[in-house]
């Protein structure tokens, strides 16, 4: 099939039907009325406004969230009054308080996820909370979107979802829904976006509006710069990592060369093929129970821990080529692609300069007490000795580190109890079976998608 035939087929699949629109409309209306009723009862000035993909009309069929922003006057506490209104409005269905840069409430009504987000009703530019821009985002987009461009945005969102880069949260470090909407708007369509993506350079600046600030200076070093149309000092692509940006560029190139509906259904083919028998022995995975924490807090800790473990393995003589992490309903998995999972039996210890009399004597005496008489002077004039390695495999090294994960390997303090209590280490072929196949494919970087 030609690209345009595939895109038209995808548009039809992704476009919500009338029944879905009516059901979401009933849910949104009911929540809005409840919020305003509670605000009136509490004597608080403000209003409820719809935001996000539902308000913009850009949600994917079967994947709608309803975002309701609770606009309050400055001086009112968002954490207390704002969250209180949200909780009262959501009462009677599954409810949880979640945290981004501020607390908000997530609930479920008639199988529709609803997020109630307190913010301040302020003039443009006079932001107090991180969510204050959101009503202006909706206002900006509603003036510019039509049904045709909404279809194009849905294509982009489905594409990003399939390749694993949709979402600005710390776990993904990818493209937010609003960022995707602005990119499609800037280029006028999804196909046009892909044509441009493959030409992007690092630090590319994209804006649908004339720029009135030096955004390159404000966001120097960012992989991608997309100024927020309602606040051009803010880069709405700030969360996008080099990995997510690069994955998008590669996937765009592949789709343009070999278009397929799989890119909109979550099943794009791997970038390259891999033979498990060649590479599985180089994979080590640490698995532990998933703590009950807000996603951004948890994934900040996971990435810190993964980075710490990788540095620890490198220090122990095991070269880490790549690492990644993923989750399921119950566990977190951190996987490492190793140059080799086995290391030499001996390691060298560097001592002081041979010209430092006291230090050299202490070094030699310590080696004698250890029963190690192999000491020599290197070409750099320093003393060296040999000592046996306590761990000769990467798995053994990780098991040792997990006894004191913070002190030894720089793991996040917030995960220390879970790591000590629930961690398991799988090596080589143990990682291929069961639920770990997608994990080692991901750490090998052979797929445009994530595990």
C-alpha cells in the first residue's frame, strides 16, 4: 500500500465514533457540574474548564482521558482547597491523589479516566503553578484546530505510542500530547512532520508562531526546542531525551521507506534482527517489586539506580555497553548489556609513587599482611599489586552490591528497602524466557519500541 492509503486507513481507525463522543461528553458534563456545585457550596470563586486531548478533540479512539482544570483565585491553597474540591467531585468512584509538579486527583467514571487538576485563574504570563498555562493551551489550540488537523494529530500520537516515545513523564522522557499537537500544527500534517523530522539537527527550533524571544539562548543544549506558543520562554520539548528523539527520527525514516499499519497499531518491526544465541549471554537483569509510589518519583529513583549500578559494574571491571528499565503490574526490571558477563580472576591495585617513602612502605606492608607478595613498579613510577576478585561474573557483582545498594552502587535511597528485600538477578539465557524477552531486545536497542 502507498503511504497515503495507509494514512487514510489509520485515520479511520483512530477517529472516535459518535457513540464514544457522546459517552465522554456525558462524563465530562457530569464532572464539570459537580466541581462547580462544590465550589459554590464552599463559597470559593472560580470555574471548571476542560483541557487536554478531550478538550482539543485529538484523543485516539478508545483511549480518551477527560482532564478537568479547577481554576481558583490566587491565594487559595491548591494542595488543600483545590485537592479537596477534586476529591469531593470524584467521590463515589475509584480515586487516588497523584503528584506531578503539584497534586491532582485521578478517578474513573463509567470506564473513563478523569483527572481533576487544581490551578490558578491568572492572566497570561503571570503563572503561579505549573498547571496555570493549561487553560491557555486549550484556548490557543481551539482557535487553530479543525477536523482535518485533528486527524493528523491522532496519526502522530498513535505513531509515537507504537514506537514507545509518547509521554513526557520521567519513565519515557518523550513527547507530550501538547508537544505533538504543536509539532503537527507547525508543519501542517503528519506526513509533512515526518518529512521534516528526518532532516532535523541537534537543537532544532520549531515554532508555529513568530518568535519574540531568543529561544536558542534560553534553551541552549536541548536536543529539541519547541517554544510554548503561550509562553515562549518555556521549551515544551524539554523532557525529550536524545534517545527518544533519535528513536523518532529512525522510525520516521523507516516508515517513509517502508510504510505499514503496524506503526499505528503498536507493532512496528524491530529496527534490526537479532539472534538470541549470539547476544543473550551478555544480558544481566535485576528484578524487584514495584513500590506503590507516584510514577515520576518512582522512575526518577529507577533511573538513578540503573545509572548507579552501571557505574558500579564498570568500576568492578565489567564494561556496560547499554542499560534500560521497564515495568509490569508488579515488578521493575533493570537490564544491562555487557561486553562480557565474566571478568578476569585477578585485578590490579594502584599504589603510591615509589618516591613517597612512608606511603610506599605502608602499601608494601599491607600487601604482605594480605599474603600478597606480587608488587611491582610501573612505568609511571607507582607501585602496583595483584589481588583476587571477589566476584568473577556481573551477576555475582550485582548480588554483592544489592546487600548495600546505596553505599556500594549509588542506588536511590527511596528504593533501598525494596532492593534488599525483593531483588532477584537473572543472567544470560535466564533472561530470554518468560517475560524477559522484550527486556533484552530493548536493552540491545534492536527495536524502535520499548519493552
